[in-house]
């Protein structure tokens, strides 16, 4: 399978990794703690 975009998500948990997305050499991880969302962005070299 070839793809430039992969998106995995889980829903319904208050404190968790909400989703992980890969798109053209970049990774975004969505986190939730105490119901507050945050995103972490990483460039893959």
C-alpha cells in the first residue's frame, strides 16, 4: 500500500492520544489531557 497520507484516530477517551496523522514526511499527534486537546508536529527527514 502506498500513500502520502495516513490518519488513525480513537474517540471517546478523555485522556488519550486522540489521533496520529502522517502526511508527506510530517507527523501530527493529537493528544488530550483533562479534556484539553493539544497537537504535536514532527518533521521526518
